[in-house]
């Protein structure tokens, strides 16, 4: 099922069964995601930041705009959610 359809089905079940549903929006979520050791990203320092000419920085945490940032965030938050007793839904592992 497409994610949009699955979410709608989930919300219909919640509504018809009079269940409670919570959604959490994490501000700056991707900035709290560690980058696995087997991936290395380098960036130029932002304008206005003093640094040595020609040097780049190695990222230790994900940034918005990284292609894999959502995956890194999910890898960071999933163990915490599971520790509360939630299990991911089979068709969409972002739905617990």
C-alpha cells in the first residue's frame, strides 16, 4: 500500500474504534541523528565562519538536505520508540 493510503486506513480505524492517536513533530530532528561510521560526509564551512583556507569539515551528525538524513533519524529514534513497547507496523515501519 502507498503510505498515504495506509495512513488514511489507520486513521479510519482509530476513528471508528474510538482510539487515541498521537503524532509527534520533532524540531531539528535530523540534526540529532548520528551518521554511521561507514559513511563519511565533508562540507565546506559556511560563509562568515573563520577557518583554514581549503579545509573542509567532516559531519558527525546529519543535516537537513542529506539524502540519507531521514534514514539516520529513523535509526536513532526507532530503538527509543521500541523501548516503550511499541512495534512497527509491517507495511510501514514508520508507523508504530
